[in-house]
């Protein structure tokens, strides 16, 4: 029995040895697989970290995008407020300009009415002046006629005066013997 036990032990030992060899082989495979899995796990952790980092970056980008959108909205609101202020100022300026335009229109209307009244007055004065000018012209004609008559009467009076003076002084010549120039006090060149 000892031989059988030894054989049996030897068989068990061989089985155990084969089992250990197989376990060693499996263990070696698993160690190699473990290295591969560890490498894959490291890569997966690296990818997870990268993914987390990308998620963080996406969140930051989204946050920055929202902030930028709000900043643009605020900027546009400032522009709108500025334009509203400028619009109100322009409306005030336009209101003043319209008031000045109305005032200027009133002044123009008044000036135009004054001009029209002055023109009408000038026409009335001209219309009233026309008969006066005609009367003046008639008076001038009459004056000139009377002046000519007065001059004629003076000449006649001078002639009469000289004739009487000549008769009184006895010059002996009558006015009929003298020429018209001599009868007015000039000298006769008859010899």
C-alpha cells in the first residue's frame, strides 16, 4: 500500500504541479492581462479626466457664452438708453426749432402784412399824388404863362417909361424912330 499511496501521492503531486503550472500560466496571463487592463484603466482614467476637463471647459464656455450674451444685452441696452436720451434731446431741439419756425412764420406774416400795407399806402399816395402832380404841372404852365405876361408887361412899362423920359428930356426922337434895343436903354448903331 505504500507503493500505491506513493503513486497516488505522486499522481496527486503531478496533478497539483500541473494545476500549479496551469495556475501559474493563468496567473501569468492574468498578470499580462492585468497590465493591459491597468493600461486600459489608466487610459480610461486619462480619458475620463480629459472628458471631465472637457465637460468643465464646456461648462466654462457655456458660462462665458451666457456672460457674453448678457454683456451684449447690457451693451445694447446702454446703446438703446443712449439713443433714447439722444432722441429726447433731438425732440427737444426739434420742438424748439418748430417753435422758432412758428415764431418766424408769425414774424414773416406780420412783416408780409406790413409790407403789403406799406405797398398799398404807397399806391394810395401815388394815386393821391397823380392829381396833385397834374395840378402842379398845370400851375407851372399857368405860372410860366403869367411870368411871360409879367415880363411882357415889364418890357412895355420900361418902354413907356423910356419914351416918356425921352419926351421929357426932349431928345427929339420918338420911340418909333428908335429900334427895340434902344428903346430898352441900348444904343442905336445907325450913325
